[in-house]
């Protein structure tokens, strides 16, 4: 039987069940609950904005968006967003979703820390960023009723979430500091590691190999 939270139906499909099991197995509890909330917030905001979203694709985007922070799936050579995007793409293709559908979810995850751009792309891309911005940054909470917010939090509570997710961000990125260049992720490393040195874009331009 399909699960419904705050009027949002979690599809009762093999794809969704396997996605849930994969992320629950790999992620810390607070990351799993965060990922489910991202799906739910994103879908609630999609309703508010009259966006038609494929719920299975939105679910995989929400569930997999932080998979690259987990010990099982993170690499040391690329942005954590790409780790999750690659796993989601492969997962969807194994489950018979088209190249276009899988690539859309890849974009949703790869771009979820890039402000504004995802909101101008396909609804399945936008919905992940809408959910992340709600849960992590508290943006546009007035688009979700207080009753729906309470219902989601009853199902997926967030005790000490702000501190826990920041620590998860740091653990997931501290071994690959260069990959945080160009994103807000370098703020996390600078917060936890006083020896961290940010790449400076202006210096990269001024000091590069071109002679002028």
C-alpha cells in the first residue's frame, strides 16, 4: 500500500522500495530522514507552484542527492554531488528508466548546490533544489502550511539537524578539499578546519600561464 505524508504519496513501486533500502543502508539516520524530507518538501512546493513532477524521479533525486557524502559511495576525486548523481543515473537505468529520465535526475543531484539554475530546468531538476533549500536553508517556508510541516516532521524528525548535517558535509568533503571550489561547500571546510585555504578565482586568473 502506498504511503502518504502531508498529502504526498510515496509511490509503492519496486524502484522506490529499492531506492529507500539503498539509502537507508548507506546513510546515517539523520541524512536518510533529511533525504526523505527533501522529497516531501520538494513535492509540496511543486504543488504550490503548479509543477507537474514524475514522483519516482523526484524520489530518487531526493533520496540520492547526499549519497556522495556517505562512506560507501563517496570518492576522493570529484564533487560529492557527482558521486550521488552517477549512482542515481546507474540505478535508474538498471530499473528501465530512459537515458533522458536518468540524465534529468543526474542534473537534479549534480546541480542541487548551485543556486537558481535548477529552478529554470525541468521540474524533476527543480524539485530537488526546492526540497534542499527548504530543509537546509529554510527558504520559502510559507509555501508549505504549518499543518503539513508538522506532519512531515512527525514522520521524519530533525533533532539537532543543523549541526548534524554540517558535520556530515565536513566528513564527506574533508578528504577532497579542491572539489569544493566554486560552490558554497568551501564554507563548510573553512568552518571546521582553520588551516583550510580557499582557492581564489581572481588569483587563478591573474597568475595563470598566459603572459599578459
